[in-house]
């Protein structure tokens, strides 16, 4: 590939040339006036920082790829992706968006969903909300009072078993039914994960949409939606579900 050679007309042009060269040194010449030794240091620092950052934030993805393939993926991201945010803490989201939009060569078909699932852990870990100061009545009656969701809760649906993927398990086909997973940060600051069925996911969705409704009212709505012959049975089983969610800290308790 022939490198681009255009002399900079201004400081802004020189800065853009510098950045473009760092992103894609194979295609863009460095700006004039900077010795190669210094440019080589900048190139190594930029690439090395991204390489290590993404390896830390996407550990499963990293283990699935050998060193040359991982390095090629990072260089492809640097060269082709146009980030929409300058926030360092959101660079992981840009990596996920790159995989979704650009479909880099050599990645398995589940790569986007796996990256999304791994990124959710970062979202939860860095979430600004503090579960310990949410104001929950920890031992409140979850049927008679409105359940208070963990403010860090993230729920996502996948076609691939992303929570099981690793070097020893690389699925070749998507699941027959959607997989629903929850990620959240507990009061001890550890990130928790939970697999949800469709009814539990619906319950959490309703609790988020209608934060002032009691657990009983939410479960009665679900019974109506399911056209259940025995609505009271749905409420009874739902009460046990609410307690389990509280035990896991998906629900922190009830509202005041």
C-alpha cells in the first residue's frame, strides 16, 4: 500500500497527520519534523495501551485469539473505527460497536455478543450509582411494597451462550431460545451475574417501568398477561422469585 504523502499546511494539519499515522502507520506517513525514533515510541505506546486495555476488559475474547490475531484486531480497530466519544471509560463500548458494525475478519460468529456481554461487566463495575445508598428497606415486604431494583442492574438478551464461551467451549450454532442474563454490582462492590427466564425478566422490566407498584400488583399483571388459570399460584411462585432476587441483590429490598 502506498503511504499518503501530503505536507501539512498548518498545526491542525500536522496534528491530524500525527494522529492518522499513529492509527494506521502502514498507510499514512508521519508528519515532517519528528524523528522516526520518537514516532516509534508513540506508536508502541498507543498500540500497547489499547492492546492491554482491551485484553483486561475483554478477557474471554482475548483468550480465544492467538497473539497475531489479537494484534491484528487491535490494529484494525485503530485504523478503521471512528469513535463517537472521547471518554476513556467508554472505549470498551467503542470496541463493541466496532465489532458489530465492521465485522472484522477472522472472528467467530458470536464475537459481537460475547464482547457485549463482557462490556456489561465494565458498565456495572463503573456505574455511578451506589447500591449501599439506594435507600432500600432491606427486609421490606416485597409483595405489599414496591420492590427496589439494584440501580446498577443491566439485563441483556443473547442468541449465543455467551456466559459459557471460553477456550474449551466455542459454540458452532446459536441457541434455540433467547438467553437472558443480568449483571449487577452487589453492596460489597463485587459484580454478580444471573440467568433469567422470560417471566423473571418481565417482572424486572415492569418494576423498572412502574417503580411505585407493589410486587403483588406486578405479579398480577404478569398472571393476566400469561392468561393463567390460577392467578394466585402465579403470585405465590412470584413471591419466591422476588425473595431469590433479593438474596442475589438484584432487588435490594422495598421502597420507603
